[in-house]
C-alpha cells in the first residue's frame, strides 16, 4: 500500500522546523512503523538526502526509546502499544500521517523526531531509587511482601519512561511517570525508609525541569503503552502531602524548642 507522510524536519535545536511531505509506496502491511520509516530513509539516502532522525533501540516495546506523535496521538492510534510495535496493517492504502516529536519544554527537540529526555534521568537521580547496603543479594524470602502490594508494585514498575504521558498531557506533566516510579518503590518494604524524602525530592526536581502540574485530564493514561493507571498519581500526591505536612510539623516543633516564632501559616 501507499502511505503519505508529513514529517517534522528540524536540523538542530536552534534551527526552525517545518513539515515535509513524503510518499512511501509499496508499504507491506506486516512492517512495523519503524520499519516503514527505515524504508523511507533508505530511499532518501539513495537520493542523497538527509534521512529522518528518530529514536529507537530494542524495537520490542521494552526500552522506551522510540516515540513520536502520529496524527496528534502519542505512539499512534493503537492503545497500549509502543511505536515500534505498531504495525502498518492498522492503516489503509493512501492514509496521510502527520509525524511530530514530543512537544514539551522539558523535552527540547534535538533533531527531527528526536527529543532530549534527560529530564527523566534527573528525576530518577533525585529520588527514583532506594539506599541499600552493598554485598550479596539477600534471600528472596527474607522480607515478606503481600501479594496485592507486589502486584501493584509490578504494575507500576512496567513504566518504560518513553515520555508519551508528558507529550500527550496539555500541561506537559510528568506525574504519571513520577507516580509509577514512586509507587513501585513505595509499595514495597525496601522503599519505606526514604518514602517521604523521595516524594519531596522528585516533585521538586519536576518543578525545576519545568514539567507542568497534573489536572487529572487522563490523556497520559490513555496513551501509556504499558497501561499505567492514574491511581499512581493519587498515591504520589498522598505521599507528597504527607511528607510536606510532616516536614512543616517538624520545623514547627524545632522552632518551639528554641523559643522562636512558628512558621507563618502553621497553627500551634
């Protein structure tokens, strides 16, 4: 079949971008979306033109590298699917597709469909970890975990950090990503000692990275390729508010001990 593509082309972060029209004839319905782009790039290279730059790695829906907007939908029209696992059989002969990179201030465009998602790395560095003693791995049965907690933690840990939630959110919020990371650690016993500090640190880092705030629109959940649910955002908010309140109470008590006035807005 024949597919018409309108692709965002931008040479570098400082250059002005524009949509460029391409035709890809003889597309096999069994091709993945990225294989279809490979065919386009082979043709462009043969003609001496610059190939379209796009992120990819495992092409098995695991790494979270691939992703772009397809007709305004992150990862394309198929729910619960990464772009590399989207196949051309879900499109029709003559379809026109508009491909754009993730649009968010925290994800600046590097080239064409590639964006810099290192803001996610800094969120993880801020709090997406646990502190544990080094040495040999502990016995798997040393700490008992209720099955319901283990199941919910595993569901949250399925997040691959692709950034589709940020791209689809009207506020460019990273709340689903952060909620998934905070939930999969906070639901397990190993994550309890740093649970409050983790929530405060990651929320503060998200603000520094210029991610927006969550207003519960739900677009993030709709396009998440791993079906992460909005409940992880509720858990993140609960941890954050509890940590913030406990921190204010601790500061109030410290001030009382040294005879200082309590913080403004904090009741005795």
